[in-house]
């Protein structure tokens, strides 16, 4: 070829209009360790994941180059030796026996979606291949092949292929897997192992035979690979934390890799737990969040038991749904009351009938306990004591603290009222876990975050460290589900009005976990209770989160730990602020029967004698009102029956006295 001809040829190559080499790849959502949680198909519906040669098993790359283009590293885009060999075989056999296309020529065809059968198409591929070699490095060309090679169905590129056929990244492929993936792109649909297993097996075995002949595989390795069963179906791409992945991808349009704080292994275990928890109830949904309350990092977030479960409305993300929290706001109210000096865990508070301008809350079971210490009032989740505390704190203060935690509650009436103490507002599971994480972190913790790399942002302070510890100390004393170890987790359950929501939220020394269960459409589920339904799931979640629980912290140095009798006088009994120092000399007192008495009534009525107090009087026997409107100070009432009984007398000013007795 003359110098002029060479210059003309070079100019012809340089003038080549190259196809686009920056193809769209799938958006990938990764866990904290870089493992794929979810991928989204590109606009054409293909699965095409970004890849570099370093992401692929070196043995696969060696097999690919030796089988497809063993002079790839040395030729300039076309391989004259391979072309002459292919042409000679075609003339000798009267048909095409082997192709002469280099990997670079195959990349040219893939980028232009062209054909190889016609000479015009082959010539175009040669020209593009030569131009590609002048403008790109060998590794860049190899990357284009690994990104665009077809592997059957909607899988394009080696990473999509490895996930589709083997459910894993292509970093570590077996010889059998690598050989199949070398053979598939030559005829991706006619060699699909799920549809044409014989053709797929023959193509794979030809690759294995050549690799054995060339010494890349031993006879033993090649034989074992031939005996390896082919995949019988295409596997689904990972779809863990799908609701969260949807939200994060929508917030970061155009970003191809999004790394979350989630732990993929923990996420899988939590999703499996929710699926197990609702298995016997076809319309029941559930949601769960597990977070590190020291760093704010969310480790697992499951919005439903099944993203595609239409009966459960699994597409609805129940970690974000606005629901009634039931009794799960009570720990915050008690913590605020401790901080404000209204009460102490050992303060006596009266559980009896109340009426706040027409609002008369009742306990869940309809009973009244009379005088009870605050610790027990919270552990029993009584309604009347917490409403009394809310009245003194002011509902607006409770709401402000809730918002300070990072929550965004919704009020049905616009203005906060006393009913918010019993769940009379709407809030999401994520906001409730944020609230409990703040209590767990000593009254102030970081805001929860799900995207790796985001700097921790502090939430507002909820309570003092001392009040937060007191709340935890009370909640760790709740009865636990069967088989669980008591005293290791501070937790609270809740059931919303009408049995629409069952909650259980708790924490240990490092992590906070929240569980919600119910129906996504808000339909009541008769008989569901947070303690029965959600609490066992909560404790199981902690068991699946880590091998051992982290111990709850010791009390801060300034914590007041004394009995009721040792408390300062204003804290010994809860009273409204305007009565904090009122004279109790005229409080009602049961003088007969005396406390601890043992009476032989033999079916007769029980006589009561009292002094002090302001009529009218209410009498409760074993928590149940048995006499009201009584103005006399000596009267009788039917015997409560044999055994131990508790009698409480409440006067018109809300003051009370209690005696315990035994009736034979």
C-alpha cells in the first residue's frame, strides 16, 4: 500500500462517526457494604448494570478472550489471521464454520445494533472497530463488551447476566458458570438454558473443551463443570427494601449508585420475619424499622411483608403511613412530667374517675386502681394518670416535644387536646422510632438517616438524661413475651382505637426497633393488641438483629433513686400545680375496716366508716366502682366476696384513701 493510500485509509478511519459509548445503566441501590439491594431497569426495560473488568472473575475474562479473541490485546481492531481462517473454512465447507469478528468488532455491532451477516455490515463493523481502537483503551473496549453483551431475555451485560442466571455478582464464577456466560452472547435466545437446555449445554461444553485443550482448565475441572446442572430459570433481581429504594431513587434522579446505611443481611432477616408474622392472616400487613440510636443509621426498613402482595396492599409503605399510635406516646409524657417536677417514678397518683370539661377518659379495661405509683401506672398503661399529667403539662408542650424529636404528627382537629395522650393524632412508624431513639440516646439523639455519607444531624432534646433513664427503667420492667429474657429491652406496646393498629417499640443499649401491624386500608382487625401481636415480633427482631443484646446504661449521677416515702413532700403524691402545697388534713380516711384487717362476714354486708374528706364519696372495690354519690360517713355495701380485696374511697375533691383486707 502506497503512502498516499495509507494516509487516505487513516483519514477514512478518523472520519468514522462513532456510535454513542455512554449507554444508560440501571440505577443501583446498595447496602452499607456495597451489596446490591435493588436495581431499576433502564428506560428500554433492559437490565444493564455498570461494570468494570475489575468487577468480574479473572477466569471468566481469560476464558472470554481465549475463546472469542485471543489476540485482543495485540490487534488494532481487526484480526487478519482470524479473518483468513474464517474465510478459508467457509470456502472449504461451503458454510460459515467460525467467525472472524474480534471483540472490538462485536462491540461495534452491539453499539450500533447492527448485523454480521452482510458484507456491508461487516465492513462497517471493521471501520468502527478500527476507530474505537484509536480512541479508546483496550480496557475501555472490554468494558463496553462486558456492559452490552446480550445474555438472553432482558439481561444485557455480564453483571445483569450473573444476577439473572446465578443470582450473584460476577466476581466469583465457577468454571461451569463462566463457560455458559462466554457462550451465551453468540446466540443469546437460542441458547437460553431455561428454554433450550440442550443447545445451552452443548455451547457451554464446547467452551469447556477448548479451555481444557488450551490448559486453562484441568481435565478434572472441565469434567466437573460439564456435570454441573444448568440454571432452569432466570432469577429475579434483588428487591430488598423496595419501598425505601423507591423513595431514595426518586429523591436522587439521575444518580446511578445510591449507597444506604442498611445492612443487607439484617434487612433480609427482618423481611423474612414480617412474612412469617402475617402468614396466617392474608390481609394483615406489617412494617419494621431497626436503627442505631447512637449514630442515627437505619439498619433495616421494611414497609410491608411483601411488595407485590396485592391482598395485603403490599405496595403501601407502612413505615411512612400516618396511623394512630395508641399508647406508645405515653413514655414521652411521663418523661416530660419527670423533667417538669410533676412526678417521679415512685410518686403516688390516683387512678379514678375524672372529667376535664366533658372529656372523661377511661382505662382500657374499664377498671380503676385508686392510688398507684407512677411506675406501675406506666407499666399497666393506664389512661387516667397519663391524661392527668398531660393536663398539667399542657397538650401543646407534648406536641412541641414530639416535633422536636423530628416527628411530623398530624392532628385531626388542628389544635392539640388531651386525647393526644391516648393516641388521638396521626404519626408514622418512622417518626415513632425517631422518638424512641431520642429517649434511648438519653433524651436527645441524632436524626435517623438512610443514605450513607450523610452527616448525622441532632434532633431536639426531649428530656434530660435522668428522665430518659427513668422512663427506660420503668419500661424494662414490663412483662415480656414467652421465651424472652426480662429486663433486657425497654419497650412499650400500643393498640389504637377500634383495633386498627398494633404497635411495639423498644430499645436496648445500642439499637431501637419499631414494629407496626394492622391492615393497610385501615380496616379494624378484631382482637389485635400490641402486646399480643406486635411485641413477640419486636423481641424476635432484636434476636435476628444481633447475637446478643447491648446492656441498657446505668443511671446518670444526678438521678434520684428513692422510695415513695423518701421523696420530697411535693413529689410523694401527684397533685395539680395549684394544689401542690395544699393542706391534706381534711383528706378522706377509712377508719373501718383498718388496713390489713381480716373479717368474717359470713355473707353479711360490709360496713365502712370514714372521716374527713368532702362529699360526695365514691367507693371502688378491687378497681370497680360499687357505690357513688354517698354523702354519709358510715354506710354498708355488699361484701366483695371471700379472699383478699382492696377498697378505695374517693372524695368530691379527688382525694382518696385505700385499705387492703381479707374476708373469710
